[in-house]
C-alpha cells in the first residue's frame, strides 16, 4: 500500500517545521522565515544608495525603487517570506587562479549551470507542495523581481549582513545562493541573528578597486563584479589595471571571510564547476566569435552579458597579464565589428607592445576609426 502523507499540522509552529523539512528534502540547505516586509533601515539605505548614484548604470534599481522597498508593493496579499539557501562552495581555492595571469578568472558562482534555473525549479517544487498542502497562495523569486532578498534573509535569521554587504551564515559562510517564496500563509518569523563580523575588515581591505567606503557600504561603480557584468560601456581606464585577470565577477571579499572556513563543500552535483570554465586561457577566449561564445557558455550565467562585453573583459585581462607574447591574441580584435571590443584591444596592445610597434598600429588604424570612443582610446593610449 502507498505510504500515507503525514497529517497536516494545525499549529503555525508545526506548519513551519513541515515546510522546513520539505525544503530540505527538495535540495535546499537552509531555510528561514520572516514577515513579508522590509525594515525602515533597509529602505532608507536603499534610497540613499540610489540617491548617491552608487548603483552606477543599473537604472532598473531607480526605476523599481518603490516596489523594491516592500514585497507587498508587488503583491499586497503576501504575509510571510520564506528564504531558502543552497550551498555552492567548491573545493577549489578561488584566489589561487589570480596568480596565473594568462588564465581568466570567472567567479565561482558562474562556473557551472545558471543557478537561476536550478534554484527556480526547486522553489517551484516547494511552493507547489505548500499550495497543495495548505491551500495558500505562493510566488517564487530568484533574482527575478525587485525584491530585497538579502534583507528578507537577514530579517528571518538565515544569517547576518557581512561588511561586504553579502549574507554570512554560521554553517555555510557566504557561499549561498538565495531564493524566496512569498506566501499568504501566516507563519511565525525566525529571530534575526547577531552580527558576528566583529572587528574583522578582511573583506574591505582586500578589494582590488577600493569599492567599499565603509562597512556595508559599496560603490558599484568601482566593484569588479558590476564592471564586468552589469556595466555595458568601456570600463573606466583608471580601474582597468586593478582588475587583473578577473573576466566575470570577483570573489575576493567573499573568499577571505573567516566564516567560510566552516563551510562544507556543496553536495549538489549541479553546482560543481565545469572544467573548461575553471581556468580558461585568455588567448583562447579572445578568439570567440558569437557562435562559439554561445556554445561555450550554454546554460551559464556568463552568456547573458553577450560576446562583446565578455571580450572587453578578456582584453583588459590580456592587457594586465604582463606577457608581451599575448599581444598576438589581442591584435586581430582591432578589426572586430564591435567598437567595445576594438577599444579594449587598443588598450590591451598599448600595454603589451613596445612603443614603436604600437605606434605603427596607431598610424594604420587611428586615422580611419569611425567610432568616437575607439578614437579616444587611441588618443589616450598615446598620451598615457
């Protein structure tokens, strides 16, 4: 005979325990419950962040500011927020790759399949079960709507807000993907955790570009993750030499957090890194056309920035590698159809070639360059 499902608890505490068990069984590693509200302090911080322009060119933050300030602004019926985390820590030593300057550094979270798809599938499984079991309405989110996920997770006691602005937990450090379920089911909230960062400032001190102007204060315009992923224009020249070989994201502030030494490796095969994305050769990446870029990054979050932005990042890394022999990989991209790529190639070659060789290229290409920004790259390369 088929096994009967356990009886549905008639107390909020029992319901919460059953939901937690179901979420863990579905592949989540930690669960927290909070009210579907955002604290006044977090709303004020968000408003100040946008008002100061620290969100850079992420105009969607300003456009969705009102909805982002309260889950009920998107869904008035929401009562409870369930924050769920998945451990994605691997056994690799992320920062070691930064010493191999001919290789590209891709953030740990992007070395496997796109976590949005993987987590949304699990969220829908748990949310569907919750709806069937309790009859409550549900909505799921994983970076897919203007929802302050970190604030909800912190309010529910999943972890605390580290000085690098990410959520830190006792059991998993900050190697967690977050997803949320909003529901009309009223449930008791967990208590927020104490801040356990103490006097430690390792995450602030290690930032290559000085993107932190204080604990829990980040300026996206200087953040390598923002610059390599969200920023669509040429990267400011003053920041390029500081980026090293980071071509998609940056893990420095996360990796040095002492709490990460307690994090176990992920048990989820879907989050293990693809070998071809762990330490790719910059020279190989520089040869990608649109088709080969899409093929290499199939089902990867890297795919969403597109080939041109990605090659911009690769060329900056080539310019930082310190090996003149790598100029042969950058040289063909002076003829690339995309101005963003051509401009980055100019900068890379200005760093890799002897002055006389670069001057020959400038004399050949600069007079016929049609794009003003690429013209500016040639001019600045000469002045600098």
